[in-house]
C-alpha cells in the first residue's frame, strides 16, 4: 500500500555526478557575457546622465541624499555587470575543465568482462 521512500542522498549523488557538456557551459557563458555587456553599457549611460545633470539645490541634505541615491543606482548597476561578467568567466573555465577531463579520461568499453 505504501510506496518505498527513495533515498534523497542517492538522488543528490546522481545529480552531482553528471556534469554539463562544454557546449552547454559555453552557451551559458555567451548569454551571461551578453547580459554583462548590456549592463556595462547601461551603467555607462546612467553615469553619464547623472554627470550631465547636477543637483541644483542649496540645501545640504538634498545634495547629500541625491549623491547617495546616485551612488547606489550606479553601484547596483555596476554590481550586476560584475556578477554576470564573473559568471561568464566561470562558465568558460568550467567548459575548459570539462573538456580537459574528457580528453584525459579513457573511454569505457560497453562490454563487461
């Protein structure tokens, strides 16, 4: 009546043993690199827009808050750029590692002796 409960540790082991192929890693790196490039241009555009439009106020609190908001906006955009750039770099490194591991590993015959 009750179904046997599968071992979650064995399922996790099966999932971690299979690595993605190098082409899958490279396609992911290409996507992440494209997003990083787009975010880079967005960051540059935001920074140039903020630089071209200074805050016109004599109130020091307004100037401080505007400066903090501008810094946070440019910083968050730069953070996204950096994260996607590092992901792209890491995926390229993983693709190289998997490719080298597959070259070194000897092919296993399909017949058992």
